[in-house]
């Protein structure tokens, strides 16, 4: 179970982080699934919004010069997922405090005192997403040149049946893993913390960064779990995201409560 890290619990740390185990990861997923089941099926409606966004992005990138960005955009769902989940963090917070926590309260996150700081973190994640697309574009040009794919069939054939395509997949996956780790370290605890308490964006990001790097092994496992669920949710046509995103949103809230010392948070916010 989670324990306060002796390295991170110094008096200078406003939000001491905890050491977690694989048990905490499984417990977070189980609690998130329980929350999703208890919050009624109308929460799927909220999840469907992200499904439509994913489908629209995929359609846009299967035409003309944007075709090489199809896979980076699909993979980038995970980079912007924490921003999409803040409404679920708010519902989870209200539920934990014994307040009315229907799906309409997702929008109450806009009334939280730290909403501007959430916007700063969201802007940072958006900038990382843009850098990811830029890196993917540079890699594609380096391997395939400036020629625009003439058809989706030809593009997929180039990617999956040629040495250049295999190199694109391998190198792209490595670069994507770096971007994914950065986003995980920045956001896994910062956005839930900003929903939970009126703190600054820099404080929240610092706490998240320390929590992730104090639990590297478990957080790598968490990242791979999230990636696997997002991939499953994206097939076919992103429909599964209507279920996966709310589940992961609630699960991430519970993971946050295990990563960060909530006692310190309550003392700061009360």
C-alpha cells in the first residue's frame, strides 16, 4: 500500500508524495471501474463526446497532405487525455466529499478556484502535443521525403510493408514513449490536485513530477496500462473511448489520492 516517501516528506515539501505498489495500481483501476458503474450509464454520453472528436480528427487526417499525421494524431489521444479527464476528476471529488455527483457536475470544474492554473497545464500539454506532431512530421519527411501519399491504401502499404515504414514505426514509438513519459510525469497528479485544491500550476506540476519519479517502475506500468486501454478503446472508430476515458478518469483520481499525501493537501486548502 502507499506510504509517504522518506525522500519527499521533508518540511519544505508542501505536498509530500507517496511510494506506491502494484497493488495500488490495481486498486485504483478497480475503484475507477466501481465509480463508473455507480455513476449511471448517462456518463457514457460524456465519453461519446471524445469519441466524436477522435473520429473527426481521424477523418481529417485521412485526406491529402495530412495523411502522414493519421497515426500521430491517434496516438496523441493519450497526450491530451488528462485534459479531457478533468470533468471526471471533479465528479470523483464531489463523490468522495459526499456531494451530489451526477454527470452534469462535470462542468462544475470550471468554477474551481484554480481553473486558470488548470488552463496553464492544459496549454503546456497542448504545446507538447504540437511538438509531438512536429517531431512525427520531421521523422516522416526524413524517411519518405516531401511526397504526399496519393491514397490511404498506398500510405498504409508504405508504412507496414517497407523497411522505411518499419523504421518509422520503431523510431516513432521510441519518440512517442519519451513524449508520453513527460506528459505522464506532468499531469498524472497535477490536474487532479488542481481540481482538489487552490494551488498554483507550478506547485501542482512539481508535485506530480516528484510523485512519478519516486515511483518510476509502477508509473511505467501505469502508463503501459493506460496505453493498452486507449488502444483497445480506439478500435474500432474510437467507440470504446466512451467507456475507457471515464474509467481512466476516475481511476486516475484514485491513483492521485495514493500518490500525494492528502493530509497535507487538506491542511493547505482548509
